[in-house]
């Protein structure tokens, strides 16, 4: 399983055309937002309550917490590029 940081790097690399890294980061952010938005009504997707109740919680790649962390990693990339 990829960590959120690894997944964010994979997304940016897949979308990078060799000339505009900022565009690749923005597209990756769009993809992650679409994943989160498309699953918002899925009760099994929202794992935030479970994440709060356990010190040993590891975000599952199909859960909200994982994709929120991927989004945070992308935001960090965006901040570094400015």
C-alpha cells in the first residue's frame, strides 16, 4: 500500500508533461477532490470517527482520511513551488 505522500507523488508524476509542474499539481488536486466528492455519500468511505478513536489507525486507501492526507501532501507540494 502506498503512503499518502507516495500516492501524491505518483499522481503528480502521472500528470506532469515535462513543462509545467504547477499544472500537474493542480490537476492532481482536482483528481483527489473528485475522488472525495464522488464518494461523499458512501458511509463506508468516511473513516474519520474511527481514525479519532484509535492511536493505531492506518488510513486505508479507500477511505476519506487517506485521500485527505494525499490532498494535504499535494498542498505541501504547491506551497514549495510558489
